């Protein structure tokens, strides 16, 4: 619910910003999205490196608290929905129907989050030492893709 709600809320906020600041956002939207992806991905890679150095590769990392605490879930939901904010900015420019777009994004994210949670519980322990690295590389890659796509358009 947290992730689906944040993914529904952010495009709504983006839609409002896009309707209000359309031309400015259109000019800078790709760069903002790329910067967010690269910064978040870089932070994940940095944290993974610090964790590996602090614990050593052979030691088990200690959990940093309850990952399902309300504050943790809210922060993760907002942090991972920043790209939806940027996507929402483009909705009024494309003439997309706001209620259908927001509902589709929110419900899809909620359903996929439940599936990802189940998959993570099954596979998480097998890959936990490398998941931060994989996630960071994926986010940096998305940032690079946004820049390359922007430059080629």
C-alpha cells in the first residue's frame, strides 16, 4: 500500500507541476530524472562499498532495524517514486487521462510490490550481499539511459 500509494501520488503531483510549469519542466525533466537516478544509484553503490569494507565479505551484515517500520516504508516509498513524479509531469503534455493514469500506476505498483516482496523473501538470502550493488548499477544505468535517449532525440 505504501509503494502503490506513493507511486499514485507522485504522478498526480507531477501532473500538477507539469500543468503549471510545462515548458520549464519539459526542458529540464530528463536531466532532473537522470540526476536523481545517478545520485540514488551512486549512494547505493557507496553504501554497499562501505558495508563490505566494514563487515568484510565473509561476515554476515547486521540488520539496521525493522525494514517494515512505518517510517522506513514511507521513506522508501517516496524515494523510489521520484521517477513517477517526473513521469507525471509529462501526463498533461501527452493528454493522458489523469484518474486512469494515477489508478493504473498505483494498482500496478502495489501488485508488483507484493510479488517482489514474496520473491525477495525467497531469494533474498542467496543474493543479499550483492543486491545493493545490483540496485545501484541498475539506477545508474537508468540515469545514463535517460541522458543517452535525451541526447539522441
